[in-house]
């Protein structure tokens, strides 16, 4: 069972986030750490997963259905909101990628994580 931070997920999380959180907690090995919405210098990716054989993975979880999605491409998604209006949001793939680079850039600033000698 993975270590999760926080230990339990907030009740206002989406159904998909709660299901994914429980799945990760239950099925990942004990040496994995799962962060739910960590604050990383002002950004809050849905999940940051750290595993010894995996490294760091940043994921975004969305609960859209076929009826919610109007048009999608690599950069943005056009969705139908609960009120029936159309909205344009950043693609979850782009969002996760941007958050991943933000995590990497933040970690690079910690001198104790940088190998100063060798390749």
C-alpha cells in the first residue's frame, strides 16, 4: 500500500480523483509516495507520484464524459459546463506537462539534489 499525502482525500474532490486516489493507495507498492494536490510554488497538480523504479510522475485527472467534451486538441479542450455553456480549458496533457516541468525546475533549485561531479 502506497504512502499518501494527505492520508485521506478531501470530500470535495471529484469522483474520478477519489477513485484514482484509492486505486493508487491500494495497488502501488509500499515504497511509493502519492501526493494529492501538493502546493509546488503556487501550482497544484492533481497527483505527483514518486517511486524508486519510476521516478516522478505528474498526472491530471478529469471526470469528463463523451457528452461533456465538445472539441479537443493538444493545447486546449472545449467543454460543456454543468450550466450548459461552452468553456475553453487547457488540455490536461498540456497541463500535466507544464506542471511536470515546473516540478523539475523547482527541484533543480535545491542544491542538495544536484550532482556536482561527473556526468
